[in-house]
């Protein structure tokens, strides 16, 4: 059983009662103030105090709850407190157990009545496709040619790349996402722009120069001139950015059709030389693409192509994997490779329905990806909404518990960042998102009639989006606040 159960029958009125009793029962000498409503509340404290106590309904996951969800996989503190020091979690639990030691000289952030979760993890997106989102009428191959490649060709201009990186990261934070694995373009300066903007926001992100060198699928103006030069540029970027603060380098071959065998060989070798790097690419997204790759590489399956060149392994993240079979899943699991499930993109581009239960059955690690701009939302809540429907179309389910696990710890595990982020275990970096149960009239109404915590959580994952994000915090500091409601 869970450390705390999802409480049945807890509506908003009951929460208000609980909050009142919590406030009176709270022995802490410091009462929560309304500093959370003050946009400047997180400015550096001149007294030098670096301890913060966050009050709210805390939920985090210790493991995959599975299906049906097993309660020992999460902890829920309805009137909880999260203690942060130097940007890291030092304690969490019920307010009643908060000690004076925790509250002494601490700054107080009051999110009582709201849900506090670890920051969302987007395991696959393209910051280079900010302007591509909602492009009409094509499936993957034609969509790339018609919309994506023209948009990406502008990233040779540093100013454009900076503006796009800034826009993307701000939208990501507004959606409650604090970590992402992101594709830039083939241009080295597009990596510089992204990492610089992420560093300015102190975000834990992964990125790496897109590698693409094969005619005719890689257009000439977006093609690496040689494998040797692509490797040089990659090594230079790794030296400058990998492991700097919270930034990590991910080797990024775009996908098999834009890769020569020599390029994939170079990537496999680099992966072997540098197991501290990540790898991200696309796999088995679209049926025509899968047929093309099998022919081009004379292979049994798409995954087999990457396997042949040594691309599978821990820290390798394969986006989509819609059209894979049991043999592929067995191989992905055996090599500790991960999948980024991108439901809004797979639906929008008509790519197909991801087999989530089969991936779990084969013990393949899965996280959620927005796949901006094939995907249609920056919000992992909306991504969960669509992920649920993808399962429903296959006669299956996705519980709220498993959904929020996938959006947090599941994503961190997918990126092998779960030693740093993904839940509130002491020692982890304190990235978190605060969600408002009543952000919209529809959500408020549905939440009010819900008879269990799980029901409320499911309403949030189905009806929620950026409007439900009250605030986003990065290493204990607020980086986004919801606009005031009229
Ligand atoms: N496959 C190769 N490139 C891309 C891309 O940019 N987006 C998606 N969704 N699939 C791809
Ligand atoms: Zn993608």
C-alpha cells in the first residue's frame, strides 16, 4: 500500500477544511504568506538564507505504478511540506512532522490547495520547429520536406536561433516542464543558442547537433559536408557544453534515411568512446519510412539498423517506435535503450498508435515526448490526454497514476537523469510544478464532483494544459507564474 493513499471522497470543500485545520495544527512558528503571488518573491535573499519550505499537496513517484496502479509506487502528502536547501530537496512529508530545524530562517512558499509535482520531463522535442507546429495536411516524409526543412534552414542565423530557443524554453516552463531532450538543427550555432538560453534559466536539458549527410533525404542546404567534419563539430560542442552546469550532450543523428552508413558508424564509435554522452534519434515512426529504411539498409527491422551500428544502449532515446515488434522490444530492453512516446505527434501526422502496454510488458523504459512541432502542444498534460486516447483506441487504459509517473520519474528514467530529477527524494534537484485544480470553469466543476483523488488527477490530465500551471520552479526558484485570472 502507498505511504499515503489517494483519499476517497476528498472534494474541494473538504480540502478547504483540511487546509484550515492544517493551519491551526501547524506548530511551525512561520506561517505561509502570500509570497507566491508576488512575482519578485524568489529574488535572492539579502540575508543569505538558502532554505525554502513549500506548502501544498505533494505527490511524487518512487517507481512505475504499473497497471492497475500499485500504491506503493507513490507518496502523497495532502497537506505536505517540501524543504529545499541550495536548490535541492532535503525533506518532504506531512506538515505536522515539519521540525523547527527545517523552518528556521526558511523562506515560505504557500501553495496550499494546489498540487505540487516534480517538474515534467519532455523526452523528445525540436526547438527548431517552434514555427512548424500546426502545419497542415501531410504525413512524415512530405511534412519534413514541405515544412520542417525550410524552417530549419533559418537556424544558420544566430539571432534567429536565440529567439527560437528563448521562445521554446519559456513555453516549456509555462507548461510546467523543467527538463527536455531537444533537437536543434544541423548548424553548430543552433546548439550554442539552445544551451546558452537553457543555462540562463538554469535548466537541466539535453541537446546535440543534428547529424544528417545522406542524399537525397537530407536536403543539400542542411547536409553535413563530410563525416569527419560532422565529428569535429560534434567533439567541439561536447568540449564546450557537456557537463557544464546542468547541460548534457546528446549525439543526434536525425534518423536512418538521412544517415550514410559511415555517419552511423561514426556515431556508434563515438557512443562507445564516450558512454557519458546521450544519444537521441527517431525510429519507426511512419509506415512508409519503415519500408524505406528496411530497403535502404537491407534490414529485418528499423531497430536492427541502429543495432547494427551500435546505437542501442543506456542513455539512447528512440522517439516514436510506433511500428516495432516483439523482437525489437526485446532488443531495446536488453540494451537498456528507451523510447520517447509522442502521442500528439503520432496522431497529428497520422503515424499510428504506440503500443504502451507491450513496451511495458517487454520492460522497455518509456517516457513522454511533445515532439514539438510534429506534436501539437507544449503541455505534458495535453500529451497525457492524447496518450490516454491512443490506449483507448486499442481497447486499453492509461491510469492517472501511471500517466503522472510517465510525465515525471518515468521521463527522468528514460533520459537516465533519475539520480538528479524526477521525484522529491532528498538530494534531488528541486524542480517542480504547481497545478491548479480549478484553473478553468470546466476543470473546477469536474473536480468539485469528483469523489476520489485519482478521479481529480485524471480530470487534470485530461482537461489540463498550460492554464492549469500556477507556477514552475527550477532548483527551488520560481521561473514562471500563471498570469492573474480575471
Ligand atoms: N523524423 C526525422 N526527422 C523528424 C522530425 O523532425 N520530426 C519527426 N516527428 N520525425 C522525424
Ligand atoms: Zn522528433
